C-alpha cells in the first residue's frame, strides 16, 4: 500500500472499520471497499 492508503487504513481501523483492495491485474484499475460500523 502507498502512504495515503496506509493513513486511510489507520483512520478506518481507529473507527472500528476495515478496508479491502482488489485488482484484476496490472492496468485494470482497483476497487477499494471500506466497511464502517453503523452508529
């Protein structure tokens, strides 16, 4: 993960959430899934 994603992961985890990243391969882009608990 890059620095920005590392910071995002830390902030999301502080709020009790998770972040996932998926890619079909080089040049295919990426999908990021962020899950946070409902308040």
